[in-house]
């Protein structure tokens, strides 16, 4: 994740301040040095790093911590506020009819982001359409077509045409009943004059309400040039930073945003259409500093539950009333899966963010998702009756289910054991009156 290193090293430094009520200069210097080191190694521009660390240092030494706050919380608050200030507000994006133009170099993630954004707008209740004008990159048309199908949104493109401006014009006309038009453009391997000329022409035909620059999080200092060049030619209202799920540093993109006075609109966190987040500076920085992001988390949970209810026709309420079957377990797993990669979900939980994840081996989460997938395959090989009541599965059937699905027999045992455990827990819940439940919740909070 972007600036991951900053998050973890900063948390370590902050931990050394635990228990202190006052900060001395050496403490502040230590924190500031750590911030500088991490930001620089994340490719954030030197000038920007100095500016940020100066103001953190000044504030930490001059401002009195409000009564009752520890030195650690005081510094954390200052770092948080300064970081939010550096990154700025998210790009304004009213939920109404509009046309959005996407610009960027080839491979930055434009086509992917166009489909993701369309998906995002459709979830907000608007009717979007993606118009693909990239005649330069072979495969752009097919990719956009496939992804917009996945996103279940309208699409316009013409694989045989070679004039992007004409495609844009035709596309707007053909999708005139859509409310949000997202126009994808061609990129080039590097900034070239013909790219700028082409996008300027499309810009004048499309007359977008917003132009967004798509930047790969892995881009270093080059981001600044790109942002400036596009800013001068078509005007950039906001940036989409993609591939934040990788090991990218992200500092270059942040620098570009700051330098051009633009803002971040969306973050791309994976290859499927749902891997997109509206940028929220507060939540983003909180997550970075290991403070969690409950808003994103609850949005994801809600969305995943809704989809599971719609697509698998499953109501969690029913589960609370009757027996907890393997089907219920499978639906719970699917809802979990729809929330996205577990490590991203964990990062959003206050107290679990960063700190704990850093201690897990990198592949720990993959293993868990791997296991969920093999559980799913095993359940595909079971009969309806077995899914309703797995206690009917005898030794011979166990052997055949494992064999038939090509999953090791131990996995099947794990699945059945997990189901037994969950069933027991659900039965305990079901046996409780409301009063018991409230008492238990209270206990968990303390
Ligand atoms: P374009 O040339 O700008 O249209 O770029 P594409 O949309 O084709 O993206 C280039 C590559 O990056 C593709 O393989 C995408 O699947 C991948 N990609 C785009 N966004 C993301 C992201 O947020 N995360 C990951 N992991 N891959 C992405």
C-alpha cells in the first residue's frame, strides 16, 4: 500500500513516546527524522518533505498538548492534520449528470479505472456509460467491453474506427440516455506531442465537466511532469491513483497532486471493477497511521451483504432463526469475499490496522483466502441434503467429495470442523434473550 513504510515506521516511533506526558526536543527530532526518511523513500518530493516536517516540528514544540492528552496523541494529531493538509480534500464529485474525461499514459490504468468508476456511479444510483476512444492500444476495446460487462454498465466503442474524436462524438450520441459519461482516451508510452494534441481535440468535442488524470502509484518523480503537462493542455481537476494494492510507493503521485494544486478523486486497489474507493483524506491518513477507517469498512460490509442477499437469495435473519447450515456458512464466506482482500479489510479496523498486519507473514492472508476458495469448491461437490445437514456425510462420502473436487481430504475435515464450531456459536446466540445479548456486547466493549 502507498506509504506503507511510513505507516509502520511512524507507529514504531510513536510507540517509543508511550507513557510520556511531555515531549522534549530530542523526541520531536526523532519523530520528524522518521517521517522524513519514510516520505523520501516513498518518492515524495524533497521540497515537500522539508515543508511538511518543518511544520510538524514547529507545531509539536510550540503547541501545548490539551489537558489530558498524552505526548504521543498530541504528536499523532499534529502529524495527522499536517498529512491531511498535504494531501488535501478529495476531488469534488457531485452525484449528478456529468461527463468525465480520463487522461494518462499507456498502462496507467485508464481503461480499468473507467469501468471501475462506472461501476461506482451505478452503485450510487446513477446510469453511467463508458466511451472507449483508445484506437492506439490493441486490445483496449475488448478490455473495456469485458470490464463494462462485468460492471453491468453501458458501453460504446468501435473496434474498426480509427478516429478517436469521431468515436467520442458518436459515443456521446449513442449513449445520450446515460447520466454519467466516462470518456476513456488513448495513452502513449511517454508524453508525446501527438498525445497532447489528440486529447485536446477530444476535450473540445466532449467538453467534460471534469478531467481526471490517471496515475500509476508506482510512478516516481515523473508524475510531476505528467501532471503539469496535462494540466496545461486540458486542465486537471483530480487524480485517480491506481495499483495501490501492489508494493508501489505512491509518493510520486502524491507529489504530483500537491504540485499541480489538484486533488485525489479515486484510489484503485485491484484488477476487478469493484476494486475502487472514493478518496477520503481523513480515512486514508487514519489508515496510514494505523488508526483504522471505519467509514470505508462499514460501506464495504453493507455492500457485500446486499450483494449476497440479492445474488444468492440469502437473508442473514433466517440464519438466526433456524439451523446454521453449510449453505449459511457458504453465504457468509461469500459476503466476506465480496468485501475484498482480507488484508485491506483488516487495515480499516482501528487497532488492527498496520500494526498487527505487519507482524503476519505476507502470505498469511492469501492462505486464508485460498482456504475459503477450496471450501467453496468442496461445497459444490455436495448434495442439497448434505449442505442442509452435513452430519449425514459419512466416511465414504467424505472420501468421494474430496476426490471429486480435487481438494485434500484434510481440507474437508477442516471445513466440517469449522462448520461445527460456527454452528455451536450460532446456537448460543440464538438461545440468548435480548438482555443477555446486551450484557455480552457491553462486556465485549470493555
Ligand atoms: P490503460 O492503458 O491506461 O488503459 O491501462 P489499463 O487499464 O489497461 O491497465 C494496465 C494494467 O494495470 C492492466 O493489466 C490492469 O489490470 C492493471 N491495473 C489497473 N488498475 C489496477 C489496480 O488498481 N490494481 C492492480 N493490481 N492492477 C491494476
